[in-house]
């Protein structure tokens, strides 16, 4: 049997890198797509050394010409994990910088659209394709200081929900996974523009936020269900987070 190929965007760190490791261990040939060449090359080398099939590709998901060229260079695609994304800033709507909102919309929404459109023919041709959209609980409920990110992740949720309707009858599943509080090396740090104190405060007193591997484990489980089983939407939070606004913090 031909080895199935999984494309993971934003694979240079965090949830993307953890997902690539999980899918490689599950037997997929993984294509690691991200902007940071050194990081994806190192991860591909790590996986290859461990006996897995992995290749690195430098890709900015907001660059449509680059995405189309990337898609044209793939022999096949069975699974697409749309993971590239991120948050910028925590200002209220009244004072937020529109440039930050545009940047978040470009990567979290247009980036998902670009890669999904480009790879959809290959996913359909596989006869058993799966599209995963890594959204967020922010894509389902608003919170103060999250306006731009909330809007963008609502957009990602809308893509997943609409695509699932439009592909009904085609051999492609559409899965949305919406993580809550996940502690990674870069997400909060990038959001707070490198302010380590503000980034650390997000998780202060929370005994066990989710890890990147917790989310990757969820992705692996969802994509390895029998072909007729579609996990439409899976919300995953740490036990300490009952809701977006309800987090248990130990003193």
C-alpha cells in the first residue's frame, strides 16, 4: 500500500510540530510546511532519523502563489492539518490596531482558505481525504481583549462548517478541533509582543494547561477514526478551564 501523506502547516513549533511527530509515528509520510526553514528542516531530520518519512517545505500560507506552487509539487495529499495561525495583541476593540486584525485574518482565515483550496483536488482524488482546521474556543465565544483573534477564529470555524456542507457526498471529511488554554513556547509570547511577564501571567496558577502534545494527540485520534466517522467539532480544554471566562487558579 502507498504510504498516506499528511500535510501540516505551521509545523515549525508548538501544536504543528507535535502533530507532525504524532502523525509520523502513526505511519503517515508527513510534509512539514512553515516559514522558518531551519526549524522545519531540523524537525524533518529528527523524524527521518527516527525511521519516519518526512520532508520540509518552506511556506507562507498567506502567499497564494507560493501555496499553489507548494501544492503542485506534492505527489499526493490524504490529510491536511491547517494549523498555521496565531494571535497578535490584546487591546480592546476601541483601541486595537487594524493592521493587527488584518494580519490575524490573513493567516487564520485566508491562509486556511489558500491551502485548503490548493490541496482539495488531491484530497478528493485520494478517495479518502481529511481536512483538519485547528480553530480555537475563541472561534465559538468572545472575550474581552480578544476581538481580532476571536473574529479570525470565528472565520476559521465558518470555513470548516461551510466546507463540510459543500463536500457532502465527496470522499473528504472536515474536522474542526478547537483547543482552549494551551501552553506552548510561543503563542502567548507572540501575542504579547515578546513581553515574557504578560505571557506567563496567562497561565499563572493554572496547574496543568494543555500542552501541544495534548492537542496533537487529539488530532491524531480524530484523523485515524474509520473513514465513515467524521468528528465534526471537538472542543478540548484543560480540566482547570470550565469556560473561556472560568479558570481555576491555585494561589
